[in-house]
C-alpha cells in the first residue's frame, strides 16, 4: 500500500512531507480553564485592554469617540463576574438633547437589533424544545397551510411551504426573502418620483405594501404579504438571511404554548435569568443610552408583529448573563445546547458557517499550529444608531459582549472583537495548558498487588475459562507478576491535548501497540512507527459520592487519539491527514475501549489516579 501511494505521488509530482501534525478530535483540546478571575495571566490581559481602548478609541483624535458611546464585556461560564468590562460615554452626549443616561455603565440599556434572534431561539427552545424542527411550518400555522393550499405551483414565484420546516426558519435556510415591508421595500425609503428617475416603472398602488413602518403591519396583513413574496431559493439550498423566519418562529411558539411571545420570553428567559435591564418593547427613556432624538436614533421605533426578529433592548451586563446561561445550559438541557451550538450550513467563505441563527467562524487557536482551532458563535445586530455583537466560544467557555450607540466608525464592533480575540485567545490557551499540566500532568504507577478496576474497586478475573479465546490465544501462564510493571506519564507540550509520553502495561510499551492497532499495521512495520498519543476531554463525568473517610469527588473521562506521525503527509483532494474522528474506539478489549482513560479526582480537585478502559488497571499519581 505504501509503495502504491508513493508511486502515485511521484506520478503527480507532488512531494509528501514527513512531519505530520497531531490531529485532535473536534471540540476542546484541553480541559476548559477555570478560576479565571484570580489568574494572573487573565488579570494581565485585562490590564492590557485597559491601555488599548483608551489609547486607540476613547482618546484617539481619529476615532470620533465624541460621537458614540460603547460597552464591552468579556465573560466566562465559570465566573459570575466579568473577566473584563469597559464603558465609554460620548463626550457630545449632553449636546444631543438625550433623554437617557448621562454616563454609561453595565446597566445602561442599548437596542440590540438582530441579537433579538438569540433571545427568540432560546425562548423557543425553552418553551417548545427542538423536537419539531423537522415539521413543516404549515403544520403549526393555519395561515401558512392556507397559503400552501392556494399556491400557484410556480417554483419561482411561490415558496414551497410544505417543504419549509421549523428548523429551516431557525437556521436561515428556508429560502424566504429577508422581509416583507420593514426592510428592503424601496417605496418606504425613496419617493416614487425618485424611484422613477432611477429607472423603476410605475406600478399599480395595490402592489405596494399597505403597511410597514407607519403604520405597522397587522398579523393578517403580514400573512397576506407573505402570499405575494417569491422565494429566494428552494428550502435548504443555501443560507439566505430572513427576518420573516423569526417572526414565524414566534408565532409557532405562541400557538404551541397558548401564550403571547412577549409573555413567553419573560417567563422562560428574562425572569429565570433575572435580566432586569432587558426588554422586548421600549423601556423608560431614563434607562437607555440615547444618542439624540428618540425617533431619529430609532430608540422609540417598534417592529410590531416582527418584534421577535429585532426589537429588543438590553444592557452589557444582561447580555453577558445571557451568554453565560447559554454556555452553562441554565435554561435547557446540555444535549439541546450542544445541538444548538453547531453549524448547520456552509457559506462561500471556508471559515464561515451558519447556525441557528449563529454566524460561525473557525479561528486559529494557536498561531502556526495546524488543526488547533476553535469556533466562535456570533450574532451581530444593527438598528438605527445602535450596533451590537454577542460572541460565544464554547471550547473555552468564554464570550464577548459589544454594544455601541451613536455614530461610530464603520465596523467598530468587529474591530473591538478582534482586539478581544487577539488578547484573550493566547492568554486562555496559556492558562488552559498550565492548568491541564498541573492537574493531569505527571507519572502514574500501579502500586497494588492485584489486577483491579479503579472505577469499581472490584477484582477483575482473567478470562481463563474462555474456551474460544484460549483456542485462538492459548494462555500458558495466567498468573500476572506482582507488582505489575504498569506506568504512564502525561505532559502538556506545544501540541494539543495531554501528551502521553510513556505508557507501559505489564512491561509492554503500549505507545507502539496502541498506534499499531489503530493504524492496522503488522509487526514487521512497527520499527517505522513514530507513535503519538494524546488525550482529549470528552465532557463525560461521574460523581463519586462521599463514603466514610472518603469525601467523594468525580471521575473524568478522556479520549485518546493514537497516531503515527512518522508517515508521509499529503493534503490532496480526497486523502485526509486529519480524520481521527473515524478511528475513535477502534480497539476494544472485552467491550472496553483502549482509547478511554478515566481520571479519579478527589473532593479538593486533585487527580489521584487513572485507569485505562481496556487494560482495567488503576494507577496512582505518584509525581
């Protein structure tokens, strides 16, 4: 096989490299860092930002900071207080006849535009769940069922309502156009004479929407308008941004629950999370940062029936608390959160994907380290004089909140997010490595006199009575030496995960055995191996209850990836150098995986032992 591969490479004049990078499993490559508020590196990162924002934004002559206010927070799922917070009040705010706050704090209320969609999805999931995502919308909304029945049958001019599902609305893959009349309708933005001069023809008056900004559309008018709108694409063909989809999601939640959506959001999200400065409709002006006239800034604007898509108001503290709650799965089950925090479709940018309704970016976690990536789940918003961003990074359990009001430079929210990423990614990687090495790094050795299971403390007998097994693998000696020569060493290096640098099981070098089994190599090739074994957190844990003098603790599972990094590497069209997900649990002994490592952690958070699933030998941490 190797000869064939090398011949093909030569024939196509492509030169393979012989320095494979470790290929981690998708997800966290280290245990998520904790106790961040007290960590010196995290504190130093905040100090750096305290110098950056005043120098380059607040007090910079070129930024125009006298014309806008903003709030920034960095938060962690493991901390109740922000890792970093910064607020700036526009110096010209007193000149703008503002009826809102005069100094911006974490409780100052901004409009957030389309970040409303995150509140809407969370309300939907907390109310309805995600079990109906594959249902057609027509099953839950009679008005849509009627539109489907009345459809002309034209694929170009009528949406395929029977194929548009609830999930397609949430993931921006319904194919519906962006909006009916609030956004995009040119007759609301320009005079008809102006449109005629631009080349648009006169059309009958009844072809214009009868509603939009003023007056707003009623529910009946909105559904009547939906009957006139053509699709952009067939359902699930490509992601296309649609505000209408979230209006329909709100209607579906109302029909399933029997309650209006504003009440649902208050009951399911705002009250449980104690979000006292978050509002579905406009709050009292005195709570808000209002950079001018309430109408010109859109502070006083209301989206009416389309409120579920972009009408909300919140503060940086409340938005950070929402992000924390999502990362913690406070309101919905963890499995539902994991389904929610996944990409659903691709975009033309290979680093950008679309979720529900997240914009997902794949970012390099460690500079110049192949395959060490994380994903940010972002939602941006803009409405009138307000610009906003919520970003969550589940692999690190952190997030950002950026809220801006006024007349900022173009792209300010994203520029701030870039600065936060450049500061906190290397910091948190450093902290995660250090914590992983302190907690899990070291040498583990079998110190007992019998073969036992560290997870159950029950003696595990040898399979000496298995006739079929002995027929294939005759056992000449079923007595194991005491004590066993079993030990392993873990460390954290520049690569991903916990590096298993030494692994002896009863005198056998398991680094070579495990990689050979994973690579399906016969023993004649073992001398060519460069084994690389790394452990990655699975998120699976069991509590160990207190018992007598044992104060309890927990058991934490890691998954090992067995790789031969000495062979040729070649990134072709189909040949993949990083596909370790295919080989998970590729070697099992007596129904237990060879790639499973279970650590025992005491009540004080100290790792005291580890056991390999297949080998069934508990080894104590000795150094």
